[in-house]
C-alpha cells in the first residue's frame, strides 16, 4: 500500500515538472516599451547625434520611446515583462550606418530592428527572443561632424550680462564644435553675484564649458575689473500679481492679512542683490511676486486653497538676483464676482490675467 502511494506521489511530481517545462517551451509573443537614448557625443568626440522629427528638424530630447514585439519561450516573455531593463544606449558606431560618408552633417533613417540586432541580446544579454516588429519601425537621426578647435572664453553674470575680466587664464579651451556655426561659439563662464564680488577682490577658479554641443569643459582663473558695483537691498512689502486665465475672470482672489502672510512665509522682506540701476528699476516695477490661478481651482472655489508664490523679475531688468528664493504656500480663497460688481486690479498682463496688490 505504501509503495503505491509513494509511486503515485512521484508520478504526480514528474507530471508537474513535465507540464512546467512544456509550458516554458511554448512559443509566445509579447511586447515591451523601451527608451532608446542617444549617446549624443561619440567617444572620440568628433560626432554629434540628434533625433529628428517627422519634418526632419532636430528635437531637443535625446530619448525616443519604441514598442518592441518579440517571439520566444513563454518563460522568457514573462522575464521580459518583469525585467527592469527598459533602456538602450545608442552610440554612433552601433547604428549600422556608414560614418565615413559624413562631411559636414548627414541624415539617416535607421530601422529600429537593426539597432536591437537579431534578438534582445542587445538589451538583457540573452538572445532567446526574436524581434518581430517595432513601433515606430525606424528613427530619423542627424549626425553632425565636429572639428577640434580652441574656443575663446567669455564671462557672463547669471542674469546674462557680459562681464569685463581683467584676467582669464587660460583664455581658450579645447573643444569640438560644428564646422560652420551660424554664430560664433564661446566657452562660457557664468558668475553668481557672490562670485562677482569675490572676483573683484581676487582671482577665483570657476568651471567653463562650451554651450553647444555640450562638449569641452575645464576650469579657468578669473579676476574682474572694478566696474561692477553690486548692492544688497530689501523690499519690505513686495507687490503681488494675481495671474488667472480669462475663463476665471468671474472670480476674485481673497487673501486675508496679505502683508502678514508674506512676512510669515518669508516672502517679506524680499532680499535682492544687483547693480544700483537694476535694484532701483526692480523696486519701481509693478510687482515682484506672482500667484497663479488655474481653471482647476474653480472646483475648490468654496474652500481654502494653499499654493506657493513665484518670484518675478521683468525681462527688461538685468544684473539683478533674488537672494532668498525659498517658497512657502500662501492660503487664499476664490469669490465669484456678482454681475453688478467690477473686478479690482491693474491693467491686465498679456490680456489674460488680473493683477491685484490687495486681497
């Protein structure tokens, strides 16, 4: 009797194992979204790669999403779906294009299946899955030939003002740039207000890089001429602008004890640093803080809403920096304006917002 039970158990276990192995061997189809990321600069530094849109214009992103359909054992399909591997780093040498034909720049249409190889071994190191389809089927790529050149160093403030250095050492850095740039290429140094003050008193060492394509980096020693005169200032009661879409013009914003709230949440006093002219212009500007209202706020009009304010520097004012940019939520509520009333406020900005200096 015992022998029959033991034999039955062994048969059941073997049957289960056979079923598991048979199920794993079944060929199935599966799909997975993969992010293809361009290695924008090849290792030698002389090629720059960009994705193109449907109009063959370069796009800002170095990533493209593709959906890959594969065929293989059911177990491997399951592993693929559970796998954290979802990215392929693409280098110029792996695109199966003739790089020797590039004189200045050249566009290529590269089938995605060629990038992946015969299977997904390019992704997870095992080639038991066959790629049967991809969406999109191909990617448009622009490869630009770069040349090695000594690029002059230019010094700017964070606000974009060009500064006059007394010393830049070295005056150039080595980098790769396009052969015929539309505009002169610079290696830029950007100094904060604190760094400018330091550089007026002594030499400082700061990082420098070529802005496009982000290649060619290093450090330079800089000392500024005694031209820049920065001052610190505080605006005791910064003015607030309420920005809302035109669809919300039938609502007004109510903020109880606005001045107290600004002070309690560290918006007041507003600490700034800049040239004398910039500080004066900023003090005289219509507003320094912005509260943005959205259409979604309509749903919460009957309750209190909490949101941080945003600091604002008019584009016409350069050479100014806000020292403390910490933001904390301000509580406010929305009130519907009665037909017989008019909305308070100053002239609208771009025709879509309603500013207010008072609740």
